[in-house]
């Protein structure tokens, strides 16, 4: 089945958004050669090859479902995201047309530069890294410097940050993932992360690190981190709590306005040589439009633009 974008917007952003109020009328198209949304028809044959981060799979599914007029189950074969680093490699290698992805590590940029490619890269959702502990842990706030000192090995006991006399069991994510890239760039900076106590303290999945902290010997000594989307999507209040950083709690508002001190985003990324009137170019620009941003917010992400009702 194929749908024009204007028809889907008129229906309240299509199948996946049928319970929402209809968004505002589409704004004027960009002044470039990009077709107006009402003039463009996405089909399975012309739909861009998408790739991205694990955390953006639900957004990719929603985008495909809305633009193709299919259910999430029906578009599942189109949204086989390969995680952050691999997605960037696939874009450079011509195996993907458009990414919806967290910021990559330095290896991603080196790979691009070595092959002479340039990217068009724009944020479509604000994101951050959040830190969580067992709900019984008396610590509610850490400074960014304290977080850095914990993960560099300088601080090792909760009593050093106002908590109980107990060792801090700090879980990490493996290199190459989106959340680890955020951790290294936005939190650690030039400070090296400590070596994990053992391999059990490096958890490969978002779900795994949350479960590991929740299950730590029924004691409130463990700590972990993940992106905000996963923390809110997976019911962080169930036995765990998010820490404020520098006295600011992570919320949609504090992330969007920048008052929460760790800043990153999910990006739309494509080859800078991609024509604006190609399927990937049209989809890229639509994600940045008010209608696209309404979909981002509906799916539980922090839209860059304030969503409209």
C-alpha cells in the first residue's frame, strides 16, 4: 500500500498515531528543489534504506509505518538497525541511504574521512545520558565531576558522595555503542575510564545494564547509565531511580532547554551528495519539519522542536 504524506498527516499521522489529535497543517516546503510533502509518494520500492542505533528502532518503525501506511509489524523487515558504529560504516559503504542514529565515535568519522565522504547531519531528537541506582540508595544527586571521578576510579565508596559506607559497583557499556560514545565524549572528556572490575561489569545491551543494577545482590550499591529514551521507556521507576546531575533532574523539559548538563542528540545522517528531491532527501527534511517532530515526540523521544497539539 502507498500513501501520500499529506493524506497520512490529515489522518492524524497515519496508522501508528491514530489516537492523537491531528497535527497542524504542513508548513511550506523548503525553498530548494525538495518536493512538497503533499506531492511525494513513498512506496516499498523507493523507501530509503534506513539504519541506526538500537535506541532509534521504535522511531524508525513509526516513520516507516506512517509513510507507507502499514503496521509496525509489516514494516519490521525494513527496520533492521545495526547499532551505532555499524550503521555509520554502512552509510559510508553504500549499504544504507539514511541513518537515524546517535552520535558515533571517532572511528566512525575516521572511516568516513578515509573514504572521502562528507555527511549532512542534523539533530532530530534531543538526548542525554542518565545515571541510575537502586531506589534504596540514599544518594539522589551527583555532580558531573563526581560521576567522572567514579568512572575514572578516583571515587570508590558511596560515603564519598554522601551515601552509605559501601563500595560503588559501577557498570559500563562496551566500546562502539552509542551510549558509550556519549559517556566518553560528554562525561569523561580527556579523563580515561577505569578498567572494569571484570567482564561482568561491561554489559552489552541497554536492557542488560538496567537489569544488572536492579538485581545487584538486593543491595543498593550498583550504578549504571543509559540514554534517557531507554530509561523512561523501560520503566526506570520499577526498583531504580534516576540521579540528578548538578542538581538538575533529567526530564523532557530540562533536556530540550539544555539545563540538564549532559547534551547529545539523535541525528538524521545521509551522504551530503544525496539529492534533496530523492526519497532519502525528502525523508531527511520531513524528520526536521513540524510534522516529523510531532511524530518524534509521540514516540517518546525529546523532539528538538516543541510538539504541537
